[in-house]
């Protein structure tokens, strides 16, 4: 499986660190030059600034926009290669088990049911276990955020790129909104890569700002609607996994 490491071209220390980790495991990879976010991106047609201010009252940071575009490029790489790829960010701690997992997965990936497989996450979230082929995966009821490590198939990458046309939420939120893009997202536990909290973020902080009552109401209504849609999507998946595919693990 092709491994793509998303990294800013001048992030030399980060590149050296992740290069060392992957080399120690004997895993070949290539760097994908990440997009550096700039305030000029606020003027681009794909950035939905009016929508963002209506529901959040603030812009994404330039770093968030750059990260969004970088992962979209990674998906395009999967499409160009026409094969599943593992996408990694450059601020990770990689577990030794990753190599054996990828070797086993390579032989069966085309027969498995996922579109995206998370091998990392930032926060613990509820899930249920499923058995797919010889693997035990999970399906999240709420997603764990982050895009530090995930596997995506080329067919999923094509659909995902189409979904990522307009920028108005961070890239991990876009991935989490499976009720919108309809991609089957699995997780593998315990995670095989973890975010290294000792490395500073390139995303930047939006900070706390005072927003109007109208923005607060809009945001709450949107979150409630998304929660409702996610609940229906999760129920459909669970019923299919448990009673049709019969692969839910107690």
C-alpha cells in the first residue's frame, strides 16, 4: 500500500522525524507537499465565508484552510494511483504494529466494506464493534476527530473530493460528516498512529470571540439538525450490520 505523508515543504525537522520512524519499520513512503494557508484564501470562491460567519461567527484559520486543501490533494493522489493509500500527517508517533497490519490488509482490502479506515483519533467516542473478513473494526456513533492517519480507497477518494469542493468546516469535521457524503468510515483499535502532542500545531488558533445571539441560535440549530441526520445514518448502518450482514460483535 502506498503511504503518503502530508507535510509542509519546509517542515524539515518534522520530515526528518517521521522519515526515521517509517524507515525503522521498513515502510516506503512519499511526501506530499502540503498547502500553506494564507489570508488570501478567504477571497477564493471555494471558501464559504458568508456561511461560516452565519453559523460560527468566525473564519477558519488560514492553517485550517491549508490543511483542508492538503488532504484534498492526498485524495487526488489516491485517484491518480487508482489504489488505496495510507495518508499520514507529519506530527505522529507510529506504533510498530503498523507494518504487519498493512501487510495483512493489503491482501484483503478489496474485499472489505470500508471506504475510509481511521487508524488514529484524537478523542474517545462511542462505537460498536464489527467483524469484516478477518478483521475486527469499529463503526463510530460519533467520530473521534483528527486526520492524523487514515486509509482511503480510490473510489471513496473520488466521492470525497467532490464533497470537499466548498470549504466551510475543518477537514476532520468534513470527514466526520459521513451522513452527508455517505462514505463508510471504519476505525481500527487500538490506534496504530497517535498524534504527538509535544509537536506544535501548524493549524493556528481561532480564539474565543463574542458572537451574536443570532449566530449562537444558528449554530445550535445546525448542530441539532446534523445530530438528527447522524442518528438516522447510524441507525441504518447498525441495523444493516447487525441483522443483514450479521457482523456486529457483542
